[in-house]
C-alpha cells in the first residue's frame, strides 16, 4: 500500500484487501470455466501460496483432466467445496484497519480544510 497526496488523497493497494477468504478461489474457478468454454486459450495459473498442498494437488489433477477433456460440463467437477474448506482470511483485520485509518484521515482533512475556509485562509470553492 502507498499513499499519494495532491489535491486529493490517493490510496493504492497491491492486491485486494476487500476480498473474502474464498474470493480468489472463486475467480480461479471462473477463469478455469472460461478455459473449458474456450473463452480463453490457456488454463489459468493457480494463485501462489493461497491453497494448502492437498488442495493444490487436487486442483493440479483437475487442471490435467481439463487439458485432456476440455468441455464446459467439466466445471461441475471443479473441487470448489474443497478449496473453500481450507481457506482462511488472514488479512481482514489489517484491511479493516487500513480502511478505518484512511476514512479517519479523510474526515480530519476535510474538517481542517473547512476550518481554514471559515478563517479565510483558503477559498471555500477549493474544498472537494
């Protein structure tokens, strides 16, 4: 994460701190389905460090079968239930804290600019 301040405050995140524990797994399944329906040329890469070894092995086996039997009906065999059982959201508290801090900053910054406008230090139209 990094912050850039100009006329406005910009907060940039690497990744998706707003994701639930299984969101990336569902996106991976969605992209596998796109491959099976020939909507994309290559099977999607598995997210690194996201699945435990047993789940990753199961997904690799599905991947191998999908390459040999590429058809939409294969998606019903995607082991989504297995992936959901083994995932945990380890980033939720940090993501909530970052968002809470950012919102607090915005509120404080807005209040400070309003106080400056009231005292005549800045023009009220420049507050956005």
